[in-house]
C-alpha cells in the first residue's frame, strides 16, 4: 500500500489563530491550571492539619511573590473557566453561534474574567 501520493494534513502553522480557537485552547488550559492549583490548596489544607511548622512553610510559600503570582493566575483561571462555561451553556441552548455574537461573547468572557479577578483581589486585600 503506497502512501507517497496522499495529501498531507494541514497543521497549526498553516492556520492563523482565531479568537474562538484561542479561547477554546485557553478554556482547556484553565481547566488544567485549576486542577494543578487545587493541589496547592490541598497542600495548604494538609499543612494546616499537620501543625504550625508545616503550616508556616505553606503560608511562607503562598505569601511569597511566586505564590501570589500562582494564586493570581489560579484566580483568573477560575473566573475565566466559570464565565466561559456559562458561555458554553448558552451555546448548548442553540444560541450565540453567529460569528459576531461568538466574538462579542468571547471578548465579554475575557473582560468579565479579568474584572472579576481584580475585584476578588481588591476585596481580599481590603479584608
């Protein structure tokens, strides 16, 4: 069986990224980030149950610059995944598939996730 004359399938370098494809990939990535961030939460909870030394170690990491960056990213991932999940629920009802609506709802998801993340962090520091 000769395969020399078969056409090659296009790959990612052939296509220009579209907003919808980038948001779809970001949705999957934020799902993975939420899973990884949950491991940090579990570590913190186990450290709290273990004792003051373990808890101080966990708090020290989470309170560091790297820990806060990870928490900020996890917060954005949470709100993005939530907002985009609501967008997908609307799509499941058969609405919002028009190109203009899909782009508008995509930008709305990005803006809403960003605003909710900032509001959450402002509220967290205010308390």
